[in-house]
C-alpha cells in the first residue's frame, strides 16, 4: 500500500484510538486499565512513525504505568518502543537501560518473548554504538560491546528461524526472524567501519544482500544503504553510488531512509545527497523521495525536506540545461549569465511545482 495512503490510515487509526482512550477513561468497562494501556501503546507507536518523538515518549511512559498488573510481554513491548524513541532523541544511556529491562522481562515469556529478546539485543547494541560514537576520548570496550550485542542478535535470529522452519514453518516469526537477522547484519557494518575495518564491513553487507528476498522493499532499500555506506568508507565511491541508485519503480535507499525521520537518518540522507545520488526517482508505489519527505511533521522531517529539495535541484538541473542549450545554442559572456539565470529559474519553478504536488498527495 502506498505510503501516503498508509499515513492516512494511520491518521484515521490515531483518531479512533484517541476516541477509544476517552471511552476507557470514562466508562466502567471490564479490564479498563489493560485496555487503556493497549491503546496508549498503539498511540505511541503511531507517534514514532510520524516522527513525533517527544509526544511518543510521553504517551509510552504513560502506557508503562497505566496498569498496575500488566502482562509481562506487553510491558516488554512498551519498553522496546520506548527505547527506540529514546535513541531517536539521543538519550542513549536511557535507551540502553530500557532495552536491558525489555530483554530481562522478555526472557521469561516463551516464543513471543524470544522475538522481543532478539529486538532488544540489537537495539541495545545500537544504543551502545551511539554512546561509543559520542564519547571522547574513545572507549574501545563500548565498541566491543556493540559488536557483541549485534552479533548476538544475528545469532539468536538465525536460531529462531531454523527452529521455527523445522517445528512451525507457518509461524509469522519465520519471516520476521529473517528480517531481524538482516537488520542486525546491516547494523554490524557500522561497527566494522568505526573499528577501521571497512573491507570487513563490505563483506558483512554482501552477506546481508544475499539474504534479501525483495518481499520487504523498505527493508531491502535500507539494507542497500548500509551496503553502499560500507563501500563508500572502503574507498569505492562509484560502486557505492551504483548500489544506492535504484531504477525507476524500485524502492531505493533514498525512499527507505525517508520513511522514519530521525537525527540518524538525516545524516544518512545527507550522505546520499552529497554523494550525488539521483533524487529524481520513484519507487514501486509511484512515490518520490519528496513525496515521502513531506509526510511527517517534526524537526528532523523538516531537515530532511531541505536536503531532498537541494538534492532534487541538483538532479533535475542537467536535463533543464540540455533543453535550454538546445533552444539557445552555445552562449558566452553576458548571454551565458542570462542562460544560467533562465535555467535556475526553471529549476526553482519545477521544484516548487513538485513540492506543491507532494503536499497535495500528502492529504
């Protein structure tokens, strides 16, 4: 389903959940506290998808204590969502401790708990990696811990997938565990790069690429970002650009990264723009990076819009220059200045039109 349609559905769901929350707070329905906790959890998740990180944190904190006797698995799920949001607002130590709690609770909850344990390990690994990146002087033991957590996530996901493929092949966790394995492998590339082992990061990314099935276009596009990022840091910029560039009709890195605006993904998108990746492209849903850029309303999302607009100017200018040159022929001197002004005006007009259309499609 197209992302804009999905956003509309999320908005409608959010309104329905807010109405449900009012009912929970006013009515004498049985299990009111449990119902209210479930609703708050769902609302917090939607806030995250919209890039509304601080609002999501407040909602999930409320959900955490909405029920004095919560289901342990639900508590683990809330902690997991909350930890992700703490990471998104750069509260890495708090995220780390939250994921530790999630893992501890989930470790007592059977197969569903194993799924939460897998996610907790990987997310804690990323929180530790973030702490390492932001700590001066560098503390190598933090990077080693990040490696250990992410490698443990990959191994746990592999074991879960193998066991379920044998014992319960129709379980939804079969495909989910493969996704968690691939995400863990992709994130490990960041650790290899930080350790100065870019060539090993490339090997890790290539191993992840061999597991891609194409069934999850966003996951595949995101994975290709990490592959290109490893190549970029390994001194292979041309190959990196090739990996990052997707043909028309395919969800590429520029589309996938835009779907969840955070400070981290702003940096990823900025790298793609500075590398000269084509932003004048469309995914399998017919949507462009700009269409996705306007979907969320947050500081990070607005920073992404600026990056996309500038990259789009760079992408569309050569085609407009070619058209103008064919119309005017080779020009020099003051005529050349006029030529540049004409092309610049055409670029700005085209970008303005596309921005208006993207905002129309948003609703």
